[in-house]
C-alpha cells in the first residue's frame, strides 16, 4: 500500500498543506480519487517489475534452449 504524509501529498500535488486541508474538508471524494490513483500507479509499477522479471526468465530459458516458450 502506498503511504505518505499529508505534507508529502501536498508537495507531490504542488499545493500548500492548507489547500490540501481545504480539499479534505470540502471535497473528500477528490482526495479519495487522488489516493486511488496513487495506489493504482504503484500497482502498475509493481506489475511492470514482475513482467520484466518474467521476460528475463524467458530470455534465459530460450538462450539456454532448455524450454521452448511460444
């Protein structure tokens, strides 16, 4: 799970901590969407890492001719 402080989130969004506080009070759904987007981005990065590992395994297997993957 992606975790950061409110200050870090404000800096990431290039807004003041006060603006973030106002958004949390006035538009909590906006903060929820931002958090979901950050979590999704983290999941995408993790998925990319796993795919790269699988591609490397496949390349090594093909190079060593131990298995034939199509």
